[in-house]
C-alpha cells in the first residue's frame, strides 16, 4: 500500500489559473472571455404572476455585490461574497428581457388542477403542460437563450413530500433549482422536475427551474451569495458560455472523458443504458442514449453485451467528432459498476477502430473503507491510497485547506476506483478524477464527491426515462442539468 496527497487541482479561467470557481471568475473572468461567448443573456420567464415578480426582483438585486455569509467561525473562501452579475465585473455579462418575454400563468388554472380529483401523476402532467404551453410560445416567437420556470411554494407542496435526510448524504444541493434532490425527497416516480425538463427539450431552449423563495432565503437554504454564484454560473453555461475548464497538458494530445449509466424505464419493464456527456477538457461534447439491455438471472448488475458496448461508443465518438471536429487521442471511460469481459472487448475495439491511441476503463463507486487522521478533522480531500495497481481509494470530500475546514455535515465517504484496463499512469487517472469533481457548472463549491462524468450520467438517465424512444433528445448537457 502507498499513501499520497493530491494537491487541489487548478482550473483554467480567462486570464489565469485558480483552484476555486468563485475566485477564478471574480478575479480572472470566465474561461471564454476572449472568445465568442454570451455577453448578454436573454431570458424568458414562465410562472404564476407573483412568482415571476419575485424572481425578477431577485435577479435585479444580483446585478450588484452580495455579501458573503457571516458566521462565528468565518471561512471567507467557503462563503465568498458574490461580485454581481453585470458587464463590468466577474462574468462580464448581463441579463436582458422585456415584458414580452414574461409569460404569467393564471392562479385559477393552478387551483383548478390542484383542487381537482386527479392523481398525483395527473396533477404533475397538467402543471407541466401549463408551463410547456408558454415555453413553446417563447421558443417559437421570442427565442430567448434560457427560459426560467418560476415555481411557487404553494404549488411545490402539492407535488413534493419530504422524508428524513440520509445521514450518509453529504452533498450540498443547488437551492436555486431545488431544495431537495433524490436523496432528500420522496417524489412519486412521476417527477415534475425531470418530466418538465424532458418534455421541454423539443423546443430547443434550455430551461432553468427556480423556486420563488430564492428571493428571501430561509435558514435551511444556502446563503444568498452562494445561491447567486450557483445560479448565474449555471445560467452562463446554459447560454453556451464556458465558466471554466480543465487545464490542458498538451493541446495536441486531446483527452476525452465519458460516463456510462444504466436506468430503468418508468414502468420498470426494461433497462436502458445512457452514455453521459462525452466531452473534452473544455467541457465540449455530446450525450447519447444507448440500447436496451437485459439483466441476467445469475447477475443482477446491468452490463452491456460486447456488440452493444462497441455500438454505443462508436456512435458516441462519431457524434463527438461532429460536434468538435476532432477525435481524441485518449479516451477515459467511467462507470459505477465493474467492467466485464464483453464490455472491455467492445469498448477497446471501438477505440481501435477510430484510431484512439490510449483508453482507460475506470470503475468508480462509493466505498465502505475508511481512513482516519489525527485530530478532529477527517482526511484531506485528495488523499489517495493505492492498494494495488488496479485498486485505489480516493477522498474527493474531506478537509479542504483552501476552505480552512471540512465543509460537509457528515463523515465523508471515500470513493473506490478500480482500473479494468489502462494505458495512462494510475496516478494521472486519479488526479483527473479529482479534477473532474470540479467540472459541475451547477455548483461552485468545488468538493463534489463524484466526477462530472458520473454525475452527468446519472442526471441524463433520470431525465431520459421521461422520453419515449421515438422522442427527440438533446445532445447538450445544458438541457439536463
């Protein structure tokens, strides 16, 4: 066994590197500052009248500085102030809209749906349709860059019910979009957020769901500055901006990252596979839906057949080429289950066919193994234990020197990394996994547990189950986040 510490990876911003997304944008502007980028984001807004007013009032307030969170033990880097979303600082971008971009829904329509005798599924479908009608109008007649769907608390209580928090759960949530995620909320299989995102894809404009209580955050929500950072970073990305990127070691040696997830159809009758955003260091790439798979009686873990693995990766790489006009020199494929022999064969053959020189097949799972550190704090984020050449333990959450604390609420869980086959050094592969935990443009606190390849794969699968196989899906991740 061998123990090492991986220094916090830096990210590339407009004029310099920095380890923190907030500080990087604040001081050095977004990555694409000198490129074609969104200097003005035109938004459409759909929601009940009072919800639209609250959200717009909040957006206006975010044009200027928002103080960071105050606490007894201040950690300024963790709760950093928001610089304001304007053309003069930070993102150097502004939000634009006028009355013709606002589509206000009638209270009477919501009351009719909620007070009716329909099931929860019927209520969710009808509320979804209220929003979809206005999304359709805006996409056809106004063509905003992003459409905000403002949700009132009165509506939310009719389609969501809370359950006790999982004490093993340690991920911070994006309060601007939802205050609870799948681990914190028991939502019937028909999920409003997923359903709305899936059905809105046909109109070719990314949507952003925002609850109107963002205007007056309550104690259990994130602090106002953090909410603003997360919201406007996601908005910038959905408007085709690039807030930050991984640092490229060699521009001539393009590396491509991808994640695979499996998801069951909503009727539980079939298991689909989806490949998540297959993307490069700049976050540019595509998403593809795979073939249906069948579980075997002696192995309930989903796996692809060799031909399915070959077809999925071949088609994905061709879509990737169409998007970025180059095949990668190296491919890193992440999956949350172990690779079997058929998958290894199918994926490696697809890489060979497209003349990809290096391929790393990596399994990533949460681990029950624990490391202990002297003192009151958990192991450092970046602690890497090599058990064998192919078997590793990595703390992607833990004590963070830049934050001067451990920012989680519960004991952090390490991830277990298994290398089915690899051409690159294991240390480099683990370094990349840590860096990829910082590539979630939905959250500016950089100590995510899973790399974006895995997070994206899961998000994509959960949205795709609300699309029929004959319905159009979007290739960009901005439609799923």
